[in-house]
C-alpha cells in the first residue's frame, strides 16, 4: 500500500474518532470541534486525489529517430520460417547402455 494511502486513512480515522467523541463524549459538540477535522479531511482528500505537479510522474516527451523506429519495426516483424541453423554437436551414446530399470516411473 502506498504511503499516501496509509496517511490518508489514518487522518480519516482520527477525524471520525474526534467527531464521534464529540457526539457521544461528556463534552458538548460545538462548531469548531467539527469544522477543523472536516476541513482537514477535505484538504487531505483533495491532495490525495489531485497531487501537486512536482509529485506526478511524467515521462519526457522525446521523439524517436527514424533509425530507432526502423529497429523497433524490424523487431516486431514475425520471424519467417527461414533455414534452421545446423550446430556441429552430436549426441554420443555412453558405454553403460540403456537400462529400463533406471528410468523414472513418472515419465
């Protein structure tokens, strides 16, 4: 979870606790004790929803060159069924021979 989300929900919980404490606590509820948490919640919500520009991640707008676009286009083309490479390797049978008892049962 992001740090901003955690901070946002902590502030919301504290504001709700303050309002409930004012409603059901021994002290009386006045406009100042409700207005301050509501304004604080509104400010935090607006900053969470619409963060300042310096915290937004933006990618730089760079126009790729024609060479770069040609390379990207060449990589995207599907490989045609060209000739298969031949490798100078071959499998050499060992001297032990094959034993069916040594093979795993689950294959």
